[in-house]
């Protein structure tokens, strides 16, 4: 279904998707109140220059994968939402450098988010679905989930832990590229945390290995490796354009089909290594 060559697609991603975190100089966040809460250091300063990185999807197919050691051998590991490592190290490893969470988790499960120790490791990034190409001010007045109070509370209790808010413009810059490269019309819903996390790591790392985003031979209807819940929509997508995301990632994969089948592993270049 892809219309552009893998090389051109990588260039589009590199040049059109602006991966930035909200800063104290940005629009409605340029108040003295917000200066207290937003991290002083940029994400780049917090992580430094990264070589090999791993992105670990939360898919049920990670179960019994024995990928833990391989995942931990990377310089940095990104995980999603409430995906645990405790008790699952053998399959998913134990290193967590960055955890990308959706805003629903930072509000609805606020109590859990504020209490659960799993969130206290690594760098946190929260994202919230914004209206299509909305201005930051418009989004700020009406976020999909109002996570701002919870964010502030978390920052007050964990001031040393870097915790960023993803600039919402990124999700639609990425969505536009997904749409342009698909023959079908895509529902205008933002990409999944998985797809956002992949592109975040492509901006920070020399090379990115993604695990079980494209399912291996272990593919299953079990939604997450850490829960018993069954739902095909977890792998194929319902709200998020997951199927289109997966087609795009398959198209730019630099690894082998065997690596996908056996390890659920895709290898992507960091944007530093994309030459246009
Ligand atoms: O399930 P979720 O995603 O936390 O998974 C993180 C990312 O892993 C990839 N994935 C997951 C399961 C699966 N079988 N195959 C996969 O490829 C996807 O790329 C996914 O993004 C989200 O994207 O934020 C999502 O969050 C959950 C939920 O809000 C959180 O887990 C917090 O509890 C959403 N589920 C529900 O709202 C019920 C999910 O739709 C998207």
C-alpha cells in the first residue's frame, strides 16, 4: 500500500515530524506557575546521545519470547503505559530508560499513577490526543483528558524525575504521513503510543530495535503480555490507526523478515543516520 520508497518515507518522517516536548517558553505554559513544574533540562540533555535503543510494545506475543537479555543489551529501552518489568524480566528485560504514557492513564487511574512504583523509574513522557492540527492554546483549553493537575501533583512529589509533556503537534504531522502513504481513508484519530514512541526513539538514537510491534510467530489475541485479557483490536487497532502504522513500519524495516517472524523484531535507523 505504501506509495513512497522506504528511503523517501524515512526522509519525510525525519523532516516533517517535529518531536519536541513542551517547554516553559511555549504558549500557555510560559507562566511562572508552569516554570516550577516543567523540567529544567531538555529531553536531549536528560538522555544524552544514545546508540542502540529498544522499543518494547506491550503485546501479548512478548510472552515466552525470552527476549529480556537482548532487550537489556540496548543503551536505552522505551516502554509504554503500565507495562511492568517485575516478574516479566525473562521476556521483556528490566531496563526502563523512558516510559511513554497516555493522558488517560494520568487522569482516570490517577490514584494508581501517583502510587504505583513502576512509574518512578526512568524518564516519563505523557501525551494527549489533540484536535487535528490544533494550536497549542486550543488544545490546552480542551485536552482530551485533563491530566494537567495530576502532572503537577506528580512533579511535586517526584521533582528529581524528568517528566515531559509531548508537544501535541507531533501526532498529526505523523498521522498526515500515515494517511498519505495509505490507499484507504484513515479515521482521523492520533497514532498509538507505540508509533509515537518509535518516532521519539528515532530522534534520540543511532538505531532502534522495535519488539513485537510487528507480531512474530507468537502472535496471539491476548492483548498484553502482563494481562489475561483477549481482544484482537489490541493488535489490529480500533481507535488508533494501528494497522496503517504497522504497514508503514514494515515498509521502512531494515532488518529481515526472519527477525520479525522469530523475534518480532524490526530495526530502524535513527534520523541522524538518514541522509536525504
Ligand atoms: O495497550 P497499550 O496502548 O498500552 O499498548 C502500548 C502499545 O503497544 C502496541 N501494542 C499493544 C498491544 C498489542 N497487542 N499490540 C501492539 O502492537 C501498540 O502500539 C500500543 O500503542 C496506547 O496506545 O496508549 C494504548 O493504551 C491503552 C490503555 O489506555 C493503556 O494501556 C493504559 O491502561 C489503550 N487501551 C484502552 O484504552 C482499553 C489502547 O487502546 C492503546
